[in-house]
C-alpha cells in the first residue's frame, strides 16, 4: 500500500506555515507505529479518560481543547465530575492547560457561562484554561481533544481525539438511554436525549502531532478576543488574557502499534490570520476529496449534519463515476433544535445534499436515522467516515461547509498495516485490501445498529448495505402498523426528509448560508468551488 495514494502530502495540505508536517524526520505528513482504539459512546470515552487522568502525577502534562465544557458533567456513576478530574491533576502538580471556545451568549443556546466556570475551577487549582475567541466572525473552535504526556513514564502517553465534548448529554452508552445530565434539545428527543458519538485513543508517535496542534494554538500571540465588551469583562473578573509558556515538548512516544495516523484540520481564512495558517487550512476537505476519488465499493458515513450540495459534490461524482459504489449515511432523524425559525435553516443544507446524492445514484444511496428500543430518536453526533475498509477517519468535523471551511476542526485519518483477511479481502480498486482498524470500526457500528452479536452477513460491504435496508424496512413497517406485535431487532429507520415549502426555502436559505453553514474560504476559492 502506497500511503501517498491515501494520505495528503505536505504540499497537498496547502499550508506551508504549519510545523505539523515539518516535524517528522522522514518528511512524511503522518506518523507510523500507532495504536488506535475506537471509543464508541461518551460513557466509554469518559471512563478511559478518567482512568488515564487518575494516573497523572507531578510534572506530567494535561492539554485539552473543547467546544463546550461543563465543569459538573459526571464522568462515571460515582459522581466524579470533569472539574474534579482536571483540578485534582493540577493539585498533584501536573501542568494543566486548556483552550475552550469563548462561545456566544447563553441566550443563543451556546455555552458562554459553562466554559467560563470550567476555566475558573481549573485556575483555582493551579492550572490555566483560556477562553479562546480567535475565530472568524460567527465561527467557533470545534476541536475536541485531550493530550496526556508523562516525562518519566512515556509508555502512558495518550491522545484522545474525536467528536465528544466534556459536557452535558455526552455520557450515553450503547443502550442509548441518554445522559442523566441532559442538554436542552428538541422535544422529540425526550428528557434525556439519547446521544451517539465516537472518540479514539491514540498511543504512539501521533500523540506528538496532536500536542503540536495544541501548541500552535496556545502559542498564537494574538489577543484571545478583540470584542471590547469581552475585554472589559475579563479585566473586571481578573480573567487570564495571555498564555503562559508551556514546558519544552517531549520527544514523540515510541512506536507501539500498526496504525498510520494523519491529522487533518480546518482553520478559517480570517484577518489577522493564524501564524500557523495565515490563509487558513482546509486539509479536512482536501483529505476527504483525495480518498473519495479512490472509492470503489463502499463509503460509510456517520455525521451530525450531512449538509451542502457543494460539499457532497465529491461524493456525488464518485457515485456517478463508479457504478458499483454504495453509500450509507447515518444521521439524526431530527435537528437538535426545534421551532419555526430554528429548524428550517437546519434542513435546507440537508435537502441540498440528499437531493444531489440521490440524483447521482438513487439505488445506491441509503440514509438512516437511529432510535433506541423505546422508540426515542438517537441524536447522531458522531463524525466518522470509512472508505472501502481501508481508510477511516474519526474527528470533530462534520460533512458541511462550516466544518470544511469555517470553524477549527481536527480529525484523525487512520490506515492500518494489519490486513483483515476475511472474505472479501479486497474491496478497493487498487488491491490494497481491507485493513483491520477500518473494517473493525465499521462492523462494531453495524452490530450496534442492527442489534447483532456477530458479523455474519456484514463483512462484505454489499451484504451490509442490504442488511441495513432490510432491518430498517422491517422496523419502519412495525411503526407504520401501529407498533403491534414483537418489535423487530435493530435501531435503524429510513431517513425521511421533511417537506419545505417554496416560501420556507425562500427565507430559510439565506439564514442557512450566512448563519448555520457559512463559508470560511478565501474568495478566490469560493468562486472556483475549490478548497485549495
């Protein structure tokens, strides 16, 4: 397998200012020898994060970024809160540093106060957590990762990367009863909204790459905010306004696994530009484009949004060009916010995307939502993509224009040296063969959605495509028949696009383009419909 066939080269990343690709002695834009473990569901991730934080000692390093952080979110059934785990690490003498999005006002349903309170708790314990608003107007810092380094015990070094925030509603498990500490969402999701999400634990040299992503943002000399109201508020509260120097970066952890990892990012084009990305970076979009052009048999997506006809164009073109290519997308049945004004802009971009995909291959595109066994819809917050059982990504980025151009994002693209020899051993067009990480992740997700305990009839992606369709049709038929008789196994139901009237489209489309899914590319790229 030639890694440059699946991964971006440093030149293809199109951001010469970053040190991310220059830090490797071999000149590669990725690392080898990593152990990558998928952590499906917030409860799984929180338990592993809490275990690793409990091992932190004096002199160790704890770095984290987040979109939203709720200090009182419980990480386990014993009541250990986010602030407890992070503050105890600081009190033991660890260097604890965080970057949390400053956020918009709470009255806009974001998290200004929660993020501030988490920072205050950490600072009281001796750490430092900065509220970071160095984003394009209307943008956010959406990266969600944690890095733990141990100068005297490097075998414990780990990075967690994915879509799971350290906040309310995230601690759900495979039963999908929801987090006992819920975040307010659309009424259809109930009092404790079920939540489906994914994070990965990385051990090996790629930990150093994730740390570098943090350091580039931390060392940015620009003010954390230029909003005069925020500046006055910081002075009144005596909030920290500058980053303190970090300890010198340790050598990368030693190789310990079979996975190659490439970090893909998005940073908006903004003024003033980031020192590490003066014109922004769109390697998430570029990485997806490169891989999807190679797709031969199967693309599996789990995504919170799946918006924008322009963004899914690469998927549509691949489907049109490969007559045997199939696409499964698992998305939320309903937006997270309801209301006559809030909901329609959330649906405009999805309508654009689904119309384009279904026009390209009406019989080879299948879109599903999931529900728990009580019939409550599960909010899909996962951001993962698997192509031909070779390449897999898990991260913070959604398939929409905001994630691919406007907000800060981080995703891990994984290629495993270990081959999965089960038949069919090769489903890609180039003979590279199915890889253990990508196939195992796909099968783990499929078993949950189908209520299966084994992989029978799922290893072949074409058979899995049919199994999803059959299971979803059976469950939908049971609902349509009044839910009489035994409930069929499985949690999938076909996604049904709500009707949007011409009048609704007329007023909701501008809001979608400007507010919900803005474009953060330079004008020349927008006009050319390109990402580089």
